[in-house]
C-alpha cells in the first residue's frame, strides 16, 4: 500500500498519520482543537532504533564499534526511522498499521511496525522492532510536540519521577541519579512504576501520557511547544542500558495518551 496520509476518527477526535514523513503523527485534533505543533519536523515522530542522543554517534554492537551520522553534532540523535518513508499495511476507521524497513546507515536489517489506535478519549501508539537475522541493541520512543497554548493559559506539567538523570555539559546523562529539579528541562527522568505525565491546558483540556516503560524525557525549552517522550531507555542508552532485539524476541513498547475536557 502507499505512504499517503491517513486520517483516523473516533467521536470528535481525529488523528493524521503520515507514513511518508517518517511515520509521524501529523496532527491530533480534539473537538476541532489541534494539540500538536504543526510542521514537517513536528507532530509526534517515532524514535527508533535509538532515542535521544548517542555520544559522538558511536555505540558498541557486540564487539564492534558502530558509527552513526552526526545529525546533531557532536552527537547522533533520535534514530533513523523518522527520516525514512513508512508503508501502510492496514487501515480501518480508527486504526492504522504502518511499517518501516531498517536500512543504511543502521547496520542491521529489521522491520519496525507502528500501530496507531484512536478511541474517543485516548490514542494508543504501539511500536515493535523485529530482526530477520542477527541480534542487536535498539531503543523505542516517541517525540510528541504538544502546543504550549491552546489559545488560553500555557500548559502545565505534573509528574512525580523517582529521579532525574544528571545531565552533563554535552547534554547526555552522566550516570548519576539526582533529585528532580525544577524546569525548564531537556532532561531524562526515571519512573520505575511506569511513565505518567499529565499536561493541563487550564480551562481547556487535561491529557495524560502513560507508558509501562520507566524512562521519559521532558523538553520544554522552546516557546511554542513542550515534549513528553516515553522511551525504553535513557539518552545514550545503546551504550549504557542496551535492550537487545533477537530473532526470537522483538523489542516492543507502547504509550497511551488519555484526555478529558475541563
């Protein structure tokens, strides 16, 4: 099937899926109000086969040091799948399944599958990485750009992480866990019971980003948007906390965004 845009609807919720633009969610409208920052680089893009930055683009893959392109010098950032075309495998009124074949510069073959499932009061994104041949480290995550304002007061964030990853001058975790600090953030937090972050647009909408994964990056240093990014490991995790994809065991993760009007 093609890589043309897909529109899903459930009640007064509408989602635009853009397979041809990195498999990203191009829009999420609730009652006609767009929640995601618009533009070809925004919306919500999948981070795979790694999340956030890899230090100097290098990671250990078995006994081999791999070098990824430095697309955020001096580091490599956010994986390769957001830069490639995805293909549509299946579509119903409120669900889409899209796939992406891993290829250069990633050194291994494999398939990424993303399921986008819309309900009247929630959106669930499920992603998996499977390998055809060899085993390799990988990560899965999502990078949504939520609009800071929906026309009223700015959004507020509410979450209770167990720790914050200390961030070094190179923007990567140092390996030390510290007590959470007030924002603004471009930081990774640990939530061992599962990610739960609530965004509230006062008088408009409350939305909770949830995941069984225990890592979330929060980025709110831009005026237009805030990002709440559930992921299977911290930045530079291919080096520090690798998750292995094997022929018998794919890597899978999911996040659900649930909302209610205020």
